[in-house]
C-alpha cells in the first residue's frame, strides 16, 4: 500500500507540493505572457491587418524578428513545446532547455502577436515544463529519480496548457495522454490536476475566468448529432493524416536548408502572409492569421457558408505549416481546433442531419485528436472552451473516430 502512495524516491506528498508550486508560478508567468502576446500586441495588430498589404507585411516582419531571437539568443532551438516535453519524459532531462525558455517565449510573442498562424499553447506548455525543471534542479532532487522528474515535468506542462485554454481538466488529461502512445500514465493524474488547477486559479485573477468561446448552451443532442459528429471525425481523421504529411514535408524542407534561421522564418512569414491574402479574398477578413479565436467565433456562429469554410480550413492549414514548419516557435493546437470547427460547421450546413452549431463545437476535437493522438483531452477541451457540457458526447464521437482513422503518425514525430 505504501508503494502506491509514492512517486519515485521523493514521495507522493512532496510531489504534490511541487506540483502546487509549479502550477502557481506557471499561472502567473503564462498569464503575463498571454496579456503581452494577445491582449497588447495581437489586439492592436488585428485591426491593422485590414489595411492593404498588411496581411503580408505583419507576419513576415514578426516571423523574421522571431527567428532572429531564436538564432542569436536561443541557440537556434526550433523544437516545439509539446514535442520537447514528450522527449524529456521518455528520454530524461535535456530537450526542454530552461536556459533558453525566456528567449523562446519572447520569440513566440513576436511570431504570434504579429500574425503568424499559431497560438500560445506550445509556448505555454514549454514555459510550464521549464519552470518544473528549474524547481526540480534547485531542490537538488536525484536526477536518477525518473518518476519524480516525470510527474513534476508533466505537472508543469499541464499548468501551461490550463492557462492557455482556461481548461484545467483537459490539461490534466493531456498530461496523461501525451507522453505515451496509446497508453495512459494514471500516476500523473493528481499532480497534473493540482498543478493545472493552481495555474488556472492564479491566471484567472489576471486574465479572467470566462470561457474563451462563450456560446449559448445547445441544451441537448440527438442521435443525428452523434452520427454526424462521427462523420465529422472521419473527415478530420483522414484530413489530419494529410496535414501531418504536409507539416512534415515543409518542416523537413526548411530544416534541410542551410540558410540562416531568421531567413527561413522570413520565408515562412511571407508564405503565411500570401496565404492569408487569398483567405482575405474568400472570407473578407484576415482571420487566417493569428491565434484564430476570431475565426472560431465566426465559425461557431455560422457566419460562413460551407464553401468558404472549406477554403478557410485549407488556407489555415497552409498558413500554419508555413509558420511553424519554418522554425518559428508557437502553438499548433489552436489552428487545429479552428480547422476542426470549420469541418464540423461545413458538414452541418451541407448535410441535413444534426445541428451545425453543435457540430462546429464537437468538430474542434477532431483535428486536435488526429494530429496529437489525444482523444479524451481533445473532447474535454471542446467542453471547457465553451463551458457547455451538452457537447461532450458528440465531441467524444468526433475525437475517437478521428483518432482511430488518423493512423499512428502525429505532428510530434520527435517526441
């Protein structure tokens, strides 16, 4: 019985205390990062993107300077947050470099704030994991105590995600789903939940606790909704396979080039901007750029018809692989959520089976589940983003089908 209450050599109570400390620190730091990147910078850049040529100029400039920060201050580290955390979990300390975490975060502020097609999820996850590793180091814990290290590391990652999406439960679930393919580490559950709840509580005092995507409750769902949600999951799963291939091709092409990193990110920014230009023509807005919540709200409110939504999904996919494949540091989860929502809304508007509004919310889980292989946390995230529990069953149908048909490859190939 005693062994069941231990995590490594440190002991379960002390691990929980460390998780609480990590969550508290992460909540404060990531909330400030959110205010800087989204409220202060992106909130001012977005209105300017309606000016002629701005959709090309802003992301190109932002990604150029973001690449320069990575080149000169972060030792050219282009690893993404979730993949770095998973590699550290599997192989031990090394990939999450707390020495460059500040500079990588600063780089992501430029990339995301100035319109790169990315979110704050991976930088937030990376920041939380870096804080966890820092605490692990200053406490002088035995580096051979891998179980303690893993528990604290994933608690930090969960804390970062909880702030990024205001979703403590989905964050704790992702801490169990992300490290191990097709398996769950239940021992990570309580430290991750404590850390994510602490970070959410601290961040709420700074950025608020209102849902990121407030919607009118759907009330209930029908059998037709669930059947359509499964169909949306099938589409997301198959399209997700293509997305993973596209991302890997673009990323490999950029990594194979010998030009400077800031030149790569400049090219990625130009590709992102020109993609957004065509997206502007089709949708009348620059919503292909940035974190994507404006486009998400418009999608859930059924602002666009199914043809426009299909083009929006395509342009968002191309813009995202251009931004992140070039080496810029940013979050991929937010663009995936938008693509899933667009798929659900397009299906709901084109096929008279199920509610298009409900399917757009359930669809948010589809691409995320297919690309990250996290079916449970993706479905719960759809609920926490909207605070509407009635979407849970349709979202589970979407995420599980998408996960089942998407194959074994993910965007986290190196994790």
